[in-house]
């Protein structure tokens, strides 16, 4: 039975088979990529014209049914291709994820001076006959197999072609069934002079290596183009897909130039019950933010110097980890903390062929100001409030909780009445006077 290719990830993947200040606070939850289905992750290391691209998919099918096809600007040599550790991307995801922090109200019956005093105390093989035959067949169709490697558990080809018809015919003749519309997209990349990186799983190699999962693929190249091709990933995708881009640079924050880059709403206090439902909250808030932008924006979720974090949803990546992700400008010294010469940008988009008809184009900025998607729970004081300051505190607390409920409803689109029902001490619990008394008094 022939393999069939399904374009299903943000990075043109074919699946064979179906503020500048410190924030402080106590970190309690994060909104990592696990909240979203059909999510792809890409790490982009960029300095000058040099790019290292690491790609991870959420593919969960059989390894024999997996392949990936990516347009690349040049023929890649064997040493330009690597297999990365999934834990590196998982760590980067955790470090940059939007986060929930909590604070606790102070005792309203104690003076500020008391608090201040208390705190002060405290190798390449010879081509086989089968490979030679494949090269002849490819040449007859105007397709050139520029390079062929086995790296880790992957068999990799670098292909170029005279036209899209020849390349699609070669892919089809080798057991791939292309989705409708793929040929025209492939043709547009060929007109740009791009090559195609094709990887499939070598089941024998995978068994020998002992891996039960597909590790991320990593490629390095030089090109003045700074972008990410995504259009093949929309050809027959089953609905919208989420894409996370982690850009690591020396210069500063990265943004898209052909789509709006928008910061997610941040630094907002939300009701206490969100602490148990942070995932649901963030999904709803992201969907509402998309709606406001008509689905056509790229959202900035994190931008920070890798040397530190505040509050930390995960430890900064070490120099060794960053070098494994391709940060080639770091020295060989070991570091327990983060690298001082690396700036990380986390971008998140949800896309299809209608909302994102063109590939992503990026630029580095000189902006090194820190930003994070950060949401705050302010826990109420649970002790004695019998003093005069305590009574003023309770009145202000009621107003604050009402404001938090209104803010949550606005961020998520959740009905305000339903939110108020879940917020103790908000105006929803205040006895209401008859409407006529509120109008006329008395």
C-alpha cells in the first residue's frame, strides 16, 4: 500500500500517514504548548546570515508512516544536519511559557514599618545499486538527488528539480501521495531557487538506537533570508494549527515583518479561581485575542535575556544546552545558569491558508526589553480584620474582586454573570436595593 503524505505541521511537514522591571512573585502555573492540539515547535537560531533550525512535531502515529519535506535555500552537507534531543525544546517551552504567579495581601492591621523590619531580617556510505537506480529515475524526471545521508534514525535526501511536475511525479513514483494543491506550492519554492530537504524514518536504525519516539531534526545553513516557510503545512491541514517559534539571537527581540506582531495581554490580576483553571483561562484568552485580530496576528508571549528570569517557570538553559540547539557563538565554558549573550523570543500563531497565505518573514530588532505573558492571583488576607484598617481593606477588596471579574470576562469572552457567581465578595454578592429606590432614593 503506497504511503500517502499529509501536510500537517507548521514547518511544511509532510506526515506519511494520515516590561523592563522585575516582577517577582511566586510562580504557580504555566501555559505550555501541551494546552494546544496540532501544535508544532521550531527553534530558530540566527546570527548574521547563519541559521540553525530545529523542528519538533506533535506526530503520534507509526514511525514507518512519518516523513518531512522542507524547502531549504541550499544543498545541505552531512555536517549541517543533526538530530536533537526533545528535552531541549521541552525545556525551552517551559522556560518561555506564559505563567501564573500569586501574591498574598498583607495584614491590614499591621503597619508598613513592621513589614519592612520583618523583611529586612529575613561518515557517508558508497551508494547502493538501489540508490543508483533511484538517482537515474530521478534524473529522467528532472529531479536531482543532491545529497543522501543516514543520520540517527532518519534517512535524508536533498532534492532539487527543474519543475514541480517532475518533483511531484518522483515523489508519487516513490510511494508518496501528495495532497491536492501541493504541486503549485512546490513550484513556487522551486522558482525561488530552493532545494527540498526530505527525511524519513529508518526503522532499522531506530530499533538499533532504541528510541521509541521521533527526535527533532536540526539543519544549519547560511542565507540572507530570515523566515519560515509554512504554506505547505496548510495544503490539506485538518483545520487551524498552532505554531510556536523560539528565536535565539544575539541582538534582541525578533518579530514578523509581513504580519502584525502583537503582545499577548499581560500583567493583569485575575480572580483566585483561575489558579485551578489556568489552562482553560489561557486557551480562552488566546482565542479572544485572535478574534480581536481577525486571526491574522503573530503573538509575542515571551522576550527575555537568557541569563535570568523573574519569576522562573523553568531554569534558564545552560550554555551546553544552548550550544546543542545551535547557538554557535557561545564559548565552551560550562554554565549552570543562562547565557548572558543570548536573547530568546517566543512567538505563537494559529494559522491556516486563508489567514496566513504567505510564509513568515522575520527581522531582528535591537529591542532587549523584557516581556512575558504574566497573570497574577492576589490572595486575600484571611486573618483578623477587626481594626479600622481592616474594614477599609474589606471594602476595597470587594471592589477589587469585581474589577477582576470584569477583566476576566473581557479577556476571555466568558459571561460576566457566570464569572461573578464564582468570585466571593464581589458586587454580585452585595444585597441589591429595589430599582425604584436606586432611582429616587429614600
